[in-house]
């Protein structure tokens, strides 16, 4: 799964999670979770939104499976799904952090 963060320069802490598949020589993606604000449902940060700080290699995102028709039946039967981040584009993270800092400086 690939986690995509909001990159419009406005920090709303929204994320989307995609599954990338290779079909022949082409890659295609399908959304596991549509862009929205998701909250910690497990651990010491329960109730807090997932943010850019949570997007790092090795981090697990625990998300509820209810009301998500994009998930396969084998996953939707469990109350939570664990998405483990295995790859992060450092350039994209730096761009997002830079955009957020620039917006905050302008707002002050």
C-alpha cells in the first residue's frame, strides 16, 4: 500500500492509501482508503489524527474496516486493518514539509 498525503500547500492532514499492482508491463493503482482525515484507533495516540509525522518506514497505520467497500472480504471481516509503511519518498516528504512551513510563515 502507498500512503499519499495532501500536497496542495494547505495542511489538512488528509491522507489516501493506494494499492499498486503490476498488470503486464503497466502499473495501476486502486484506492484502499479515499482521501480523508484518519485517526489513531489503537495505542497511546487514540483519537489524534494521523499526520505527516506518522508517515515513515516501519510505521503501522491502524484503520477501521467498517464502511469501506474497497477492501477485500478477507480483510473487512476484521475490525481493524494494519497498513505497514515500507517505502517513503524522501523528496516528496521534504516538499510537503517545505510547503507547510511556507504557508505557516505567511499566515503569521
